[in-house]
């Protein structure tokens, strides 16, 4: 001390924390964030250095270099499902010839869809239904006005509809879909999320035309997924009108079904571009019920179960 004042001692330039120290122990929020970003940057540098070293070794070895390691993802760590469908299986072919969709695939019926909502729908749900009606040919939007679905279904069958689609909402946002195939079922209940209407999409194309679109069903590999693929395919007419250059895609990934609606544009003889038209949304299957909609006495083929362990997280149903 000099004159009663303590001497100021500078901290060393490089200060190392003890091995058991955690960044979360730093009380000051700004210093904690700064230290966390430094540690993150150091880890990134180490990762890049290891990557460069491996690349040099591979270049030096040339053809004798070992094959690259495949990164672990949820997709390639997926547990094999015994219900995976082989398209050439005789049992699968027999089931397809006798199931509820056989009349459609044998070209005995043409799809006709009725789209309705829950009671007192809000503007966003109404716009979503109207845009779905422009995607699905021969789709008609009606408002329920408090009528129970059990009374709606017989009227739909009497008027020749092959599908009843009900869009549910919560807090003015579409959050559910009931898709009922008529007259014999099945009925699928989906959770709806990530809805983007046309006006909410950037760089979208012009509104779709009335041409029947092509349908792409991607990655529906299991028996349940095969049923879902046939359920979606039967929404659209048999013969797409290629003049319209419109494509409806149902892409299944980790049991989430992503819907996109595009128009493809020929830039020249070799290059083709795509233009999203909208709407877009994501479906998650909650249950599959035999027959038409029956909330009390319906028999369920499949119901989503909650799993917690890691093995079940890698097991997908579709």
C-alpha cells in the first residue's frame, strides 16, 4: 500500500480455468456470454484444423486413402421396420386390389372433395380452405354452420363426394385436419403446422390454373405409409394435365409429411426451374380409423404413441 491505497495488480494475459470449471458458473451475464463465444470459436477452429489435416492426408495417399466416414443422422440411424413394403409382394398387390381405394385405382370412380371447417372459422382458416380448393381439382368449400359430421357424411355420399376434408383451428390458426374417404373410409386425423398462405410466401409464382396437377409421393415405405400414400393419391384425378406444369408433392420425412405445390418452368432444353405456388403446410398423422368418422365407437387401425427412449425415436411409422 502507498498512501492508504491498494496497489492494482494486472491479471495474467492467459488465464486457464480449472478442469472442473463450467462457463455457467460465471455470474456476470456479459462475461459468461463472451466466454461462451470464445470457447465456441476455439472448438470451431479445432474442428477446421482436424478437417484440413485429414484432407492433406487423403491427398497424400491418393487412391489408397480410406473411404470417407458417413456422418450419423437420424435418417441413416433409422431402425429397420419389418412392415416396409416391397412393391412386388403378392400380398401387397392383393391388398391393393381389395382395399377401400381399389375403385379409384381401377378407374371406376373420379375424386370429388368437400372441404369444410370447424364451427365459426376465422379468416385465416377460411383462406386456407379456399386455397386448398384451388390445389385439388373438383373440390368444393362449404361451411358447416354447426352441423355434426355424422350428419354431413351421409349427405356427402348421397351427392357423390369421395372425400370429406375438415380443417380445424385453434386461436385463429389451422391446427388439425380430418380426411375421410367415402363411402367406406378410412379416416385419418392429422396435426397441421407451419401453414403458409400464398400472400405470406416470398418469390411465389402466379396463382395456379385449373389444370389437374401431377402428384409426387415420396418416402412412404411402410404398410401404414403405403396406405397414407394411396389416401393422398386418391384426392387427385387419374390423368394429370401436363400442359399446366403443376406438381403437388407429399414428402414424408421422420413421420412428418411436407406438402408443397410447384409449377416447373422450362428455361431451355436442358435446364428446368421450379416456382412455388402455395400454400405449404406440414402434417403429422395422429390416428387412422377404419370406416367413416366416428369419435365414439370407431375402430382404430393405428394411434400415435408417445415414446421417450432413443430406440423409439429412431423408429418411424411411415
